[in-house]
């Protein structure tokens, strides 16, 4: 199996080494997702590496979407009396 590398802060890590890792936070997931997109756009990866990168990217995208949804649900606003109120969606 061919190992493909992604550059991450001046060090190279194989994409498949990160595939099983759960991101610690939104920023980490988003950064890795950007790296995967950049790599997929700038190089011709072998089919197996492309599929692995796509699957990892899809998982990271779902993690980011869930993180943003959770953050949205936790947003608080101040009312006229400067009391914190939980945000409720107007859907």
C-alpha cells in the first residue's frame, strides 16, 4: 500500500496514520481538512490514497458540522437587564 504524506507545520505525516484519530477540537479538525483538500487538489494521488483521504475528509467534515451545531446551541445572549439567556433558534 502506498503511503501518502500531508505537510503539517513543517513535518510530514502519513494520511493513513491520522485516519483513525479523533480530532481534539474544531480547529484541529478544520486544519487537517484543509490540508487534505489542498493535497487532493495539488497532487495526483493513487486511487487507494485518494479514497482514504476522501473518507478521512468526510469524517472531519461531519465532526466540524457537529461542533458548529453544538456551539450554536450553546450561544448565549444578553437581554436588556444584562442577564445571560440561552439562545433559541427561530426556525
